[in-house]
C-alpha cells in the first residue's frame, strides 16, 4: 500500500519540478522584436546616457537604485523600442517595449529567468499594456490586472513599461531642443 503512494508522490514531485524548470526560457530574440515593431528596416541603435533627472525618475519608478549609466534604444520618428531588465523575485526578466505616439504599442517578455510566474509572457497579460500612457505622476493611465503567484513579475513589467514611456517622452523632448 505504501509503495504506490511513494511512486505517486515521486511522479508528482517530478512533474512539479519540470513545470518550474519550464517556466524559464527565451521567447524571442531582440532583433526579431525590433524588426517586427518597426515593420521595416531597423533603425540604427542609439544610446541614451542617463542624466540626473532621468536617474531620479527611473529610481522613483523602480523604488530602488539603478546602476546603469546608459541604455540602448531604437527610434524612428514618433516611435521607439526599449529593451530592459528588471528583477522579478530573484532573477532578471528581459522585456521589450514598443512605444508609439507616447503610448505602448506592444510589450513582450523576451527572456524569463524565474522559476514561476511566467504567465506574464503570454499575450493575455501583455495585451493589457497596449495603448497605456504615462500620467504626470509617472503612473500608467491603465489598470493592469495581476496574476496570482506572479505578483513580482507583474510589478516588474509594469515598472519597465512606465520607464519606457518616460524615456520615450524624454528623448523626444531632448531631440526637439
């Protein structure tokens, strides 16, 4: 009687472990996302050197220090693509965000390194960000529904979306000066 229970518990443990391992993965290469976003020839990558006002805004959104000095981005007319990382629970999540006319056109999880919570990579979740804009207080003007068990990953994607919108407006404003 004990033997079938032991076998069942071992099989259940193995399936749970494989599900956790399967949550990790690369879902799209950055070059592919950028090409799809611009639907044409990919513009040359630009470098945004993070100055003091941008540093303060980024750290305000993240609620922690931001140690990078520069970010690469791609811009063409009124649209840009930003590829950034933020820690979910323990590991970085690489996200690409396409901003057009100061609103999010597309959000895509490129690389997910956490053991769980990978539901944030699916369209049913990322589609919530479409058309979102940034309010004066650096918050999104759209409510983003959370996912049970993926709270920190949801927060990471929301923060990165806010940063991408902020930086898009920031570089467009700087270009006009």
